[in-house]
């Protein structure tokens, strides 16, 4: 299992310092997409520049999911 981090960004990043373990990057990306959907449902309007960014253990961004797609 590898640890992945889920930052939110909209100009100023909010860093995930704990992370979650997933078997692979695909599972972590799926979780990031679900997070974006959950935020969108809880707050139906927001900044189109806001994203959930999936970061792997090495600090590399592996996916960016828009929370409020244009």
C-alpha cells in the first residue's frame, strides 16, 4: 500500500498532511474524484479554479480534479 495525499487548491493550497493508503494510483484518483463530488454536493456553487489534487508519496501530482467544472 502506498500513501496518497489529497490537497485542495484555489489559489492558496490546503495541504493534506496525513494522507490515505491505497493499493494503487487508480484507486487514489477515484477517491480524489469522489472527494470533489462530495464537496460539490455540500456546496453547490464555488470557484471554478478550485481543485482536489492527488499527490503520491514522492510528492508528485498524479491527478487534478475540478470541483466546479466550467
